[in-house]
């Protein structure tokens, strides 16, 4: 799972945005637990929704622009360039016969 997460972060141009969404989710939970005013919680939820929409649009555009082979190449190049970080994928994916 560790390798899959790292691979996802290396090959996903939206990885930073996904982390931002997680921060919004944590903040909403904090605000909810602290009994913050509803309008403050809603403001953070609206920002989170905006970022989620932007990510969806970017992912849709990226998927439409890449062929299946380009996606495979992107993943394989990430593994090849850092085999020390991907021992399992290097052994069982790249070196599989």
C-alpha cells in the first residue's frame, strides 16, 4: 500500500489538491467538534466543494488527453526512476515474465 500511495502521488498532478481536500475535511470536523457557527462550517465546506470540482475537471481533462499507453508509460517510468522506493512493484510488475 505504501508503494501504491507513493506511485499515486508521483503520477497524479492533483496530489497536492487531494491533500488540500483532506485538510478541509479535518478542519470541518474540528469546527463541528468545537460547535463553531454553522456559517463558518458552511464556508469551509463550500471551499472544499470548489477544490473538489476543480480537481474533477482537471482529472477529466487529463484523462481525455492521455492515451492508455501514455498512462502506462507514466506509471512505469515513475517506478523505473525510483526502484528503491518501489521494491515490490519493481520485482513483481516490471520484472515479471
